[in-house]
């Protein structure tokens, strides 16, 4: 049986980062999302952080309208807070990914502690499910976290691939191989428990292949690298090249 090709979700947060560095309205992340959709993105991901360091509330509203009109899923990344839950319930995005969030971090560092926050997460997940959003949990590929995630009624787990990417950047192939094995085993475990498997964080042209090749993986969410490469090669070529590499890895 042929392995399904993983979808490519493009995170457009850092178009907003460039806009906010100077202020004003340009570049517009929603225009970037439209360009990504035209270039072949299978979905749009955006993280509305508590400090609004990149995406703003009105960005999310405009993104939702765009994605609905283009029949493309909007994946809203959010912290497990009452404020973000209220926004997500009003916005009604197709997907919501609950992520850990700390004010002092530059970007999301590590996975959500689902086991430690189970009682807090369950009612948030239930409210989002009832509202029509499919919930994913951004976690490490650790057996106990996967087991608890499967008991929360979330439909998806997105495995944090940042440590894998950093190990490769540091030239530590042994460490990278161990993390990759954990991701492979975690994907198999999650799939057996009925969870859809996604991957995200730190993925590039150079390191995406082994992740895209994991057969249970249904989606890759990639943002910073694609937006960065778009400066040099354009957004459409960057998205098409990521698609090509993922296809090559999956089909051999």
C-alpha cells in the first residue's frame, strides 16, 4: 500500500515578525498566507501568542475569512489559557494546536506537558471539539505523554522536531539518530492509539527528509525556514521545494 503524502502546513508568523519590527501594516501576513495557498500550501498555521509579538487578533480574523473562502484549513496555535480559548471559540478555526508558551522564549521550546496538565487541558479540548475545531497537542515523542494525549479526546499529536534539528546543526549525528528513532517509535505508538501524527519545528530542506519519511506522519508544519528562504528564492519556489523533498522522502 502506497504511503500517503504528508500535507504541508505553512506557518506565516514571521511575516508578521518582519511587519512588527518596523510597525505599520507591511508586509501583511494575510497576504503572505494567500500567496502560500496559491503556491500549494495545504494549510496555514499561525500562533496568536499572549504577548502578540507577531500575529495580532485582527490578523487571525482576516486569516480565518481567507482560509474559509479558499477552503483551506487554518491551524491556530495557542496556549492553554482562558483568553486564548475564548478567542478560538469565537474564531472557529478548522484546527487548534495547543502549545506550551513562555514569555521569555524566542519561539516554542519543547513540547507540552500533557501528563502534568491533564486536568487543565481536558475541558479546553472538550470545548474546542464541541465548537468544531480539531485539536492537536504539541508534544515530545515520549511514551507517557503520548499515552495521556490519547486519553484527552484530542485527535492529533504534533511531535516537536526542534531537538532533532538542533542536534544536526550541532553536528551530533548520534544524538540526532536517537531523537529520530524516538520520533519514529512515537509516531507508531500514537497511530496505534488512534491519534493522527504531525511534525513541526526547525525543519529545513536539509533535515526534512527523514521526518517526512516516517510513514505515520500526515502533516508537516513549517514556518521560519520557509519564510526565511522566501527572501532569497521567493515564497512559491520555497514551498514547492519543500513539497518536492517531502514527496521524495515518502515515495523514495
